[in-house]
C-alpha cells in the first residue's frame, strides 16, 4: 500500500512539473466558437447602403437600433466597394443575418447576349461576398432594359439568357458556400410574362429565395394600388407564394414617402400596413427599403406591428 501511495505522489509531481507556467491571476486562453447565424425562418430586416456599411460609427448605430427593435436581417450593398470582413463579423456578432446585395444590370441589359466580362465580374462578387463572411448574396436588376430595341427581342430568348446566367450564379454560390437569392419587380408577382424578362418560375429554378419589390408607389398609373399599401402588398406576396410553393418569398416593402399621402395613412401606419400584409399573405418576411437608411418611421411601424401581432 505504501508503495502505491508513493508512486501516486510521484506521478502527481511529474504532471505538475510538466504543466506550462502561468502567471498569478491569469487564466489560460480558450477559443470560444463564434455564434453560428442561420437564415431566419421569418426575416425582419432593413437595407443598408454601401457607405453606411463601411462607416463603423453608422453601422454600429444601425446595429444597436436593429437589436433594440428585434430585427434579424441586414441586406447590405457591396458595390462599389466590398464591405470588410470585420464589419460583416460585427453584424454577425450582433446576431443579425447579413445578405450581400449585388446589382447585375443597373439600367437593364441593353444587348441581346450578356457580356462575358460583366458575367465574370458578378461571379467574382459572389465569391468575394462569401469570403468576407456574408451568408447570402442577393442579385438585383436581373432584367432587360425597357428600350424599344430590347422590347423587340423575344421573351423566349430573354428567359433563356437570364436563366443561363442565374444557373452560373447558382453554381458559383454553391462552390462558395453561400445562399443565392434574387430580387424581382413587384409587378412580376401578378404578371405571367413581362417584357423585361423576369418570370417568377424561371428565377425560382435557380435561387433559394425571391424578394419581390412590392412598393405600392411603384405601380405606376394605378391609383388604387398606390393608395392601398395593405391590399397591394398582400396581393403580390399571396400570388408569389401561390406560384412558388418551394421558394421562400420575402417582400421588399416601402420605407420611403413617395405617394404615401394618397393612402390617407401616417407614414408609420403605411409601413405597418405592409408588414401586416406580408404576414397575412404567408410571406417569409420583409426587408424595409430606404435608400438614405432613415428608419425613424419604421421603428414606429414595428411598435405598431408588435401590438397587433403582425411582427
């Protein structure tokens, strides 16, 4: 028994002597895994401009406001300069899902075929967004121009060209380990065919989610839709959800004042009506768009939505 106790004591001394020295009052550093942010089942988000996302002070202020109002998503412009990995991580650390917005054809495609140089530029942007820590890339303005020359081009050709590009974008997104989504004009939700070449069903073949821009003010020459935010948004999202049962449909809703007065609602009530419409239409969430990142009325709208359960 004495031999066993002696051996035990010697082993204890051996392990203590082999342990690395540690200064008094200090602890060994242990790496804590970073929080994994999954794509929200129901998105509640805002758009962040590129200058704001690259400005640490502005970004911090928007993050604090978003957390206070329980938002879970930022759609961030990554052009003309990519947002740094540190700033994307700052969003992630706040528990907010970051989506990189990439504009494809700002004024619409003006040529029959997509220039390969432009295609490569967009594919590179997808890979770059993934490398900076974004979880999703959202392609915007994938469409043909409204010009007379492009209106003469057959829809069959337009669908084929845009579909081929989306297939390439999806392949790049898959390789880069990032979710691919796309925006469409609001009217595309209620149109079967549109001369700009956007079609819900064709886009849905290649993306995980679609974001229709169902801003009531953008239904030009349609006074009823412009003045009826709830009905207009609900109509568009209900139609998209019905046509795309396997695709997430997230609404871009209007957080700017164009034509708001025609509704007879206050600005916060106007935004709230759109939020409620998305919920009632079984959409997968909303992103509020304000190009200047002025969301003062949106914070009030969120309070209204929380009161009636439409948040």
